[in-house]
């Protein structure tokens, strides 16, 4: 006998096997925070990619042509869709932008090759990580004409079309200076900008990243500026449990991006460790650009500054 009725006589094995797999996958999606420490952080970084096993499970279930099996396999697919489908939509907002910010981890790239595609996007402020003794001269020569105002500390730099003032290092408890804050005098008032490169996060070790993230978040929250941008390589996925420590700073990709905006590794990005966060501004658009030679893609965001706004601490 054909159809679903005939298939039902093949026994409970497909339902048990696929049901078990669906249960495990569903638990990983809804109870990921129950996984402790570094493994939990790794799982959360990979959460969007659980779409692959969820889809595979559903395909296998459809092949069995059994309603009960298909229904069970649908559960993790539906959970994933509820969690992530909204992020796939285009959240860009209408309205004019009056500030464009970019951030890029140069990695081992040649700045003369990596930076031109970024400069072509005409950002007003460029935040760079991995500015080293070897590439610093090329970085400066490439950007100086369009960005006459810049500041740097350690391996982090900020290049700007606008004047900078009240620049100071930010202690993120990494052992050396790898974060910096400055006031940018835009045409619509002052905005505080913090650039940072947090410690790396590995599958078996996130303690350094966790420590530097907590210090950076505390510094941003303690800053009295009503309008603030935090940009850089934060070595933390948007889905990581610790990312919420930056709240109420808003994530530009979530606010006005399309899709997940993955940036690493550049050849086939699977996670987004690079971010532009803000408070007191309106994010109009967020997107990603390839930077030849870097193992990261650059992140960019357009902002509406809301006019003169409230001035940040310090004078130009």
C-alpha cells in the first residue's frame, strides 16, 4: 500500500532516530545558555549555522514520507526561524545620513591593497586594528590626505575627516594599550568614539576575551557622553551570551543591517567579531566590505546624528 499509510508500517526507528536528533538540536537552540564556559560561547557563536543540520534533518524526514517524522523534524526548523529569520530582512532606515563610520582589522594585509576599497566607501571615520610598526607608515600615507586627523595607541588607530580632542587610552585589562577614546567634532556636534581590539576568544579559552570585554563595556557605560560610538574587533559574536554586556549600546547590524553581516574569516565568513555600536544616534544602514589581504571584512555604518545634540565632555 502506497502513501503515508504504507510507510507507517516500517516501524518506529525513523521516528525515534530523527526525533532524538530533533530534540538535541532544539535543546541546543533554546537552552544554549545552559552550556557553561568556553564551550557555551563557541556554541552561541555557531547558533545561526544550526540552520544546516535543521534543514538536513527536515529533508531526511520528508524522504521518509511519514507525517509524524516530518512534524518532529519541523520543531528545530521552526525554532531557528523564530530566532533568526527576522535578522535576514533588510532593516535599513530611510532618511539622510550625516556620519559614516568604518572599522577593519588589517591582519596581515598590505594596507595599500586593503584600505582603498574601504576609502572608496567614503567613511568619515575609520577605526583600524592591527596597526603595527611594519605597516604604520603605509597606513598613514594611504589615509592622510582624506583623513588629516588621526590618533593611535598600541595597534589601534582612529582616522577622521573631523578634528579630534580629549584623546585618552582605555584600559581593557589586556596588559598593554589596545583601546582608545577620542572626541570627534562633527558638523553636527561632538561624538565620543571608542576604538578597541579585545583579546582573542578560542574554543577552549575565552577568559582573556571575557575580561577585556567586561572592562571595555564598563568604560563605555561610564563615559558621560550622550552620543557615543564603539567600534573595533571585539572577538565576540552577536549571539554570544556576553554581547549583552554592551547594552544599551545598539548594534548597528541589528538596527539597520541585512542578514548576519559575518566578517571572519574573510574568504567565507561564518561569524561577526567586528562591530560598530552606538548610543544617542540613529543607525540608517549597516553593511560589510571586502578588504583584500585581510582575514577580516570591514564593517560600515551610516548614522543620523540628530543635529547638534548634546556635547561630549571636553572641548575641541
